[in-house]
C-alpha cells in the first residue's frame, strides 16, 4: 500500500517544478513498499521513482563483475522492434543457458510462448531437455498473483509466488529467466508498477543468483522511458 508522506515532505516535493511541463507546485510524492518514493506531476502525468536501489551501470562492477566471475547473474533489458527480433534474442539467450546445463523460465504472453516453443521445437531443443528444465507461465495470470489493489506489486506475495519458483529451480542449477510482465504493466499505463516490479526482481537476485532478461516493445516506450527503465537494469541488450 502507498504510504502517505508527511506534510513537510509534501511541501518539499511540491516546491520543485515539474521537469516535463515546468509548472511550479505540481509534484506530489508517495512511498511504495520497497522504500522508494514515487514522484508524480498532477498536471502532465510525468512520474519517476527516487530513492530506491539502482543497478550498477555497465562496466562499473557490481552485477556485471559477478556475472564475469562465473555466475550466470545479470538483469538485462531488451527493447525490441517486433516478434522476430524478440523471439530470436530470447531463443539465443535460453539455448546458451541450456547448453551450460541450466534451467529456462519463461513468463510471457500466450502468443510469445507459442512462438518460442515452435522455434525451439524446430531446432530439436525441447526434445533434448530433461524434465523441469523448461518452465513457462502466463504473464498476465502471474501478475494477478502478486499485484496489489493500488497497482503496485506486493513484495510478500511476489516472494511467495515468483520468488519461491525461482529459488526452487535455481537451487542446484543456473537459471535464466525471461519476462514480459513489466511490458504488460508499462503498456497498460502503469509505469510505476513496472519499475517497482523490476526492483523486486533485483532484490530477489540479491538472495539467489540467476539471470533475467526483461523485454519491452519499442512501440510502448519513448526515449525518456528507455532511460528510466535502463536505470533499473545492469545491461541493455541489442
């Protein structure tokens, strides 16, 4: 649930001009479960999350150095131009993990799950995998399991649903996950919920090492959106 800031905090936020429409006394702030602040303009709809943990920039150590040290650990984002671009990137990403003996977790739309399965089956990949090495879930149905009534993911429900699944499958194998839940939220106008979900994924990676590739359609984001999304990832995939 969003927490109500103090009156003093409200005044400090509201005194600043909106960086988008430049109106004074336009901003309001609310604290979300991760401890971050959601800053929003009441006039133009601009918003941002401030104060939460950030992923290290590529080349600065942190997550990238852990991955380079031999653990399949990264939180990547792909801005894709369409289904062919997306499915090709996800196929290569998952196959590389399987070749190393890992597990693939796919949380995607029905259309993309079917397309991905068709591509993998055409190459004979699925037939060669042992039981439990390919796990797939519906993105919308999975979101329903942990989203709060206020449009923000509930950390405890995320931990007991997605978190438990990841811990179980990453216990004795490396895991590579691919997810579209954030894109569904962003396309539906819930950018705050999408960014908070990205932070929950990152928090889960602090508990158990695994790799995650998130995907956003280029048609759903603008240049400012891409910058904001990239801030909560450690690598942008071409």
